């Protein structure tokens, strides 16, 4: 047999559930819609961003009605280069991922960083670049960009 | 606690297997693991498997793998959507009940048909991380930088890779092996900066099978059983930015609970080179007295959902063969070493 054409058919995998984002993640996402970033203070006194519903050490419910606004600018605590962007990622060209500790927060927020590879350093100051339209979704943050 | 031992272990060769499906990969491995025990899968008191439906791209894909076991007439069976090491943990717990004496544990995974780096993004927080689709290599590279900038050198990563390839030369199941010079490795370009391509695992398909037995039954089935002296698993906080990526608190705690102590050999499930160093440090291992990853580890072959169980099987097999008296095996799950299992084994 010389014809090696393989039969194929589309197979789309999905789990079409509707989920509530809950009091904490919902408040965080609503904050993004308003171009504000919210965190919560955990049992160790750290301001955690994004805010979790439960304390990582004690499992106590954290106060969704007592969220703390942090800055939209901060510092890179770690970063990596993504040479092979994949479907759904923030950029279609090679780009950096960064963990960014926003001023006022004690933890890192993961997102893309739009800056030339050779300019990126741990410790560099970056700020949020907002999406043109914010809807209450993590992609309301388009990416981070150098702060100066 | 009831004494439970690994009495048999088998694994497939790992490679990109384009001709066989999961059941076809698993069946000969099952047969090979059962053979020395003289038992059949139907003699097993309990059967537990580890795999991921996301790799197969089909809900309840693990059910079809039961065709390899032959679940009729009905058997007592369970499954974890985790590496097979956690299936072994469930089987160990099940054996503690005391009403059965044997258990079959298996794991299988085909990473090659899809984009495993992207599939693994589905295990991330679905609200604030998942929508960005950060792939497994990018996340590992974030961890590698945190590790390097905490006072480690990229030469340490090259040393891990060179040792893995060298050790894997004696492992017929490994995918990547051979003599490589550390300086040559460091001359290679950065891929996912700060990682080079060789700091990342190969794409592997494979399966592994472990037979467990309790007490006297273990001594009947195996000349030198590898007894499980301690087993524990712990998890770190989900958010990548909320923990110290340069260390592994969950591995350290699991190691303390399992009672690692002095070991002749260690099999560490570290798909990325820096992760082996993080785990070794958390377990308090010293390479001058402990042989680390004599099989080559997950850098030499990394069948996802299988590679952790292989670490336990490799450690047990080596103890049963007289290569040592006490070993530790480690398995990991989740992004950047989020969840870790530690199993201490002894044979004499």
C-alpha cells in the first residue's frame, strides 16, 4: 500500500461546567475590572496576591470583606524565557514569564512580562499594562512592562 | 503498622511509542511483573492504578486500561488521577486494613500524542493562572532561576545531567544515556532561560507495574523483598508566588515523616535538573555516601504519571538484587515540585 493517508476527525475535549468564582477570587477579578489589585492578609501577616479563600498554614477562612489594595507596580522576583509560545498564552512571539511582587504585597503574581530578554533582571521594576477593555478576568492584566 | 514490601517490579522501555496504545504498552509489563510471583492479576487482593485522562484526551480513559488486567469476574479496584506512586500509597493503606495480603499497582501514560507541556497547564489554578496557559517548562524555568539566584551555580545543573546520562547507560529502559562532558553541556545555548534543553526531560511514553505483599506472603513471593519502612506525602501551597521555589518544604516534611536517615541509594523524581538538587537537599542526602539516581532518573526517561512509581520500583529492584540495604524513593506531582511523596525501603 503506497497511500499512507491517515483518516482523521476533530475531537474537542471540554468540561462545560459553569463555576462561581466565589467571594475571594470573585472580588479579586472584579477589582481587575476596575483596574485595582486586591490581596488579603494571611495568618502569618503576609499580604497574599491573588487572595486565597483559605489560609495556607491554618486552613482558616480568610476575610473576603477585608481585602487590601496593593500597587499596580512592583518588582520581579523570578522570571523565565518562553521560547516556544503556545495557543492561549499572552503573546504569540517568544516572551518572558515573571513572578511580580507588587508594592504592598508579600507574594508574587504570575504573568507575562513584555520586555527585551537581555533587559530583564530579577529585581527590576515593572508595572501592569492593562487590557484595552477590562471585564473581570485575569487577562484584564495584558502583561507587565518595565516601569521606567 | 503491617509490614508491606515490593515483591516484584517491571517497566516498559520508554520512548515515543507511535504504534501501541496504553493497553498494549501495559500488557507485557503486567505479565513480566506477575511472572516471578507465580500469581495472576485475579489473585491480587486489590488493584490500583495511576494515570491522567488529560493525557489521553478522554474522560475515564483509565477504565479502558483495565482491559490489560482483565476485571471480570469483578475485582477490587481503584484509580488515582496522579502518578502511580500515589496509587502505590493507596494500595499500601489498603493493605493496612489486614484483610488482604497482596496488591497490584500500575501506571501508564502516553505524552507523545499531544503537547504535554500544555496539557500540564490544566492542573493550574483555573481562575488566575490557567487562562494564561503557562507551560510546564516555563514554570520549571521560573523555579530554576529562583534556585540559581539563591546561591547555586549552573555547573551544578550540568553535573546532574551528566551523571543522569552516565548512569542511564546501564539502564535498558532509559531514553537518553551516554557520556557527556559537563563543559560541553554548558556550551549549549539557553533554551527556556535559565534552562538548557538538556535540563528538561525527554517526551516519553511508558508503563510500570509493582506487586506489593504483606508479611509472610511477601517472604513467600520474593527471596529478598524490599520492605516499605516509611511512606508519606505532603503538598505545598498552590500559588507559585506564595512559596519559596528554591526549596521544597513539602519534601522535607514528607522525608521527616517517612524517616529517611542514612540510605545507600536514592531514586529522585526530578524531571528538571535543578529539581533533583532541591529534593536531595530537602531529604538531607549526601552524594558522597548515597548513590543518587543510579537509574538515570526522570531526566533519562520521563513517562508522565509513571516516572514516580518507577522511582519506587527501581529502588526496590536494586535492594532486592543486593545493591544496598536501605533506599529512599521520591515522587512528585503538580507544578514546580508542588506535591511530594517519600518512600523509605529496606532489604536484608
